[in-house]
């Protein structure tokens, strides 16, 4: 009988449930359906009331002291919100989980990653302790505390391959998620972080952000075959070009069939080439297939074109 006494008290005050549940729902609605024990106590529940709602299925325990309201936490975002709340004040979603929340990873890690300033451990959560995490490293994305994009990339970079890291940094720069200044500042504050050395290349040798893996390959291609270093994704004659050898007046467009497979695009490209020619600029179109299958031949041809342009000048 003692086991059911708290249920009886809640039922006898059933009229008070409506405003309480409305307050709980309002709080949970701002946190992807998740609330903490402290938040439930703050709206007027006691531990008996929390237990009663767990028995009725109104609350579902996700972590100790953290509950999903109305239904179990099933989505990755719901689980992420619960994990951050479970790790307490100062905690932030981080590493691969943060990369996914920012929209730069298609698959979420199996376990949620959270970085904390102290030494808290939570079962079912991958907790990272950091002494260098500062308030400027923490943002809010989709209502969840998360490491800034610069800090997220710093944390993730040791596990990313060169191509993947380059693509993430370039896409983030083009879409406005990150600027080289913030990346440089984050690296400077954490010089011993395992990811710092990987990110210094972007800070110390900056180029305009590329738009594809093929563009990412072009600078190493030029370096490998002793070609001059071009400007990438720069404005020439009023339009953005993939690469530009300014001294020779040569535009290089890096063509992939997926981006140039329609008649309209084909015609537009040729129109741009003619406009450039009218200004005395040469346009060379290089395909991914040729660079990857016959790189020496492609480099030799481009080198010859650049030398002819230099002699003509």
C-alpha cells in the first residue's frame, strides 16, 4: 500500500496536473522534448511526482536525472540534447556529434560525444575533459549547446583524412560557418591540441575556399609538376574562376561532367570563354579524368601553354 501512496496523492490533486504538465511541456519544447530533474523540481514537482509520471509513461528516463517528455528519446538530436543536459553546466556537444549537428557529417557517432570543463563521467556518453574549453568555444545550434565550428574541426581533425578535412574546412568557409581568423585564434589558444598541427596549413598558407575535391587536388598537382602556384576561386573579368595564373593571363576551369552535363551550362561556359578571350585571357579546361589518368601529359600541356603566354607577353 505504501508503494502506491504517492500515486494516490497525485490523483487526489489531479486538477493541479494540468498546469504542471503544461509547464513541463513548455520547458521540454525548448529542449527537443528533454528536461532535467532540476527543471522538473523548479516547475513544482517533487520526486514522488516525477516517479508517478515515469510510471504513467509521461516521462521516460534517458540518463540519471534526465527525462524525455511524452515519448522515449529516439532521434539523434533528442539524444544529443539529453546527453548535454546530463553532463551539466558548461558541457557542450562536441567531436563527431557536433560535426553532425552542424550538418557536416551524414552519420552520427554511435555514442554521443560531449566535452566538459571538469571531470564528469556519464554512462552511455563519450565524455571528453578539456581544460582549454572557453565560453567563446561554445555556441547554440538547433537549441543545443555545442562547440563552435572552429573548435569542432579542431577536435575532429585528428580522425579525418586529408581530403575529408580539406573539404570540410572549404565548405564551411564558403557557407560562412567559419573564417580563417576564428580558426587561427582557436588553434593559437590550443597549440598542443592533437588537431592543431593539421589546421595550421589552412591558417599559414591560406587560399580562397574551393568548391570540390577536384579543386582541392589542383594545387598539389601544380606543385608536383613544378607549375606556378595559381590563385583559386578568384574574380577575373567580373566572374569567379576555378584557377588563375595571373602572370600569364591564363584561366583554368576544372571541369567535372556532373557539373557541366546540360546544354545550358555547356553554352554558358563557352560564352564565358569567349568573353575572356576578348579581354586577351586564355581559358584552359581540364577534366578530372585527364588529371587522374594522365597527370604528366596534362601538366606538360599546361606548362607549355603558360610558357607560350609568357613569351608572347
